[in-house]
């Protein structure tokens, strides 16, 4: 193993986790990020679409977001992404309307009879250079309490990031007051704890705040594991925020909620300072109620334990995403100790 190899664990889900993992996997200096030393810890609370249907019918855990970790760390990322997203368009039949990922999931879960064995076999099949770890092996649901006192059950009903947010089962303009998991148990997966305890760097986010990031922090034992870890912990703030997630789309909202569920464990906070075209901002605002996350000018972070790093992280095309290469470069700089 090279002298300067770092163990890096990414906690999250969705496209944000994919971008971080893919950026680190493809980083130009392999002596700094051996591919086998990357790990993804991903929550599985999906309750919608075909994944939710398979969960309800066959009782398997809903690992829809796991596909992003597997694809990001696979040898051939492009092919695996296309395969997982491939959808059968036959109008009739058992698999009509299902995506290939769900077919593979159901078959391997049935063959192996064990979720982690299924996941191990999937990683071998696609030559995954790293670890993809469910945050918990328990079947749990995500619930939230809204500010108006109502309860919303299930990720599909909580998520306001899709193209038709006004059709959700709650008022998307109401902020979330509290999030929690419901199930028989929701203990932190021992594999996830082991990855955290052996990490040099832990990256939380980016991702849909209450459906990709926060569910990971709710597992019993996560808060304690992060506190005991000797790793540097980085929180990557979303570039765009969904309506209803926070009060004013400001950095302080996100930090206060991360600390609410994980405690004051974060050492570095990465915030985008790159420009986003006004046309694209307006499109997000009108179609999805999203706005760019912004620093609150009068907020004084000087007394907090973390350091805020403002850089251009944006990769703007027809959507706004973090650029994998820009993220990886900054994360490796933190590992090297170049950012104090």
C-alpha cells in the first residue's frame, strides 16, 4: 500500500454521493486514493415507485440508492449506470415497467437469501473497487414531524425534489421540524461502524437533505461512531436547496440540523461559491421551488469548531450538480493537510 494512501468514507445517497465517489475514484493521483480504500455508507428508506412495490411484496430492503454507490465505484461506471437504469417497456408481464436494477435485486436476494451476501455478489459482478454499505440492515421507514404538527410517513411523501412537488401529500412550504426512523430496530450496520472507525476522512453529503443525508444520521450508534472517529469530517452543503427543507435556504439552517442529529462533529464545511446562471436558477425556482444555498452575511461562524471552505464546486449544464473533479481535489487537499 502506498505510503500516503487515505481511507475515505462517504455518507449519503443519491446523485450527490455518486459525484463524490466518482470524483475520488477517478482522481489523477492513485497513490492518494487507492480504489479499495473508498467506502459508501448509504441509507435505504425508499418507499416509492417499483422499488417500494418490491419492498412491500417481497420484503427485501429498498436499496435503490445503493445503485449509485455501486455504479460510481464500478470498473465501467457508464455501462453499469445504463444497465441499472434500463427499463423494460413491455406493457404486459411481470417485469413490465420495472428497471433492470430491481430485477437483479430480486433475483440475487432470492438466490443468496441474505441481503449482505447479495450486495457482495453484486459488487463482485461489477468489479466494484471499494465498499458499498447499507447504513442499517433493518427494515425502517422515514417519518417526519412538520412545523404545523402533522406527521408525514415514507420517503416518497417527504421528498419535495421531484418535478411535481405540489402533488405531494403535505404542504411543501411547511418546514420539517423533526425526522426519525420507525421500525423494529435501526442499529448502525457493524460494517458501517468499522468503515467510520478506520477512516482518515469522512464526507457527509451532498444530497437531498431529509431523504438522502439525514436518514444516515438517525441510525442508532451513528452519532457515537462519528464522535469517536479520529477522521476529519467534512460536510458538503447542497448547491441548491429544496423548498420545505430549511427556513431561508441559508448555510446556518443546514449546519444546525446536521448538529441536531449528529452533534458538533464536523471539521470542514464545503460551500459552493461558483456562479449559476440566472436562467437556470429561475427554472429551478419555478419548477421545483429550489434556490441556491447562501451564506448569511451577518452569521458569525468564528466561534464554531469547523472551518468553512468556499470554492467553485459547480458543474452547470442543464442541471446544477457538484463537479466530481472539483470536489475530489478539495477533499484530497484536506487529507494532505494542505487546508488547515
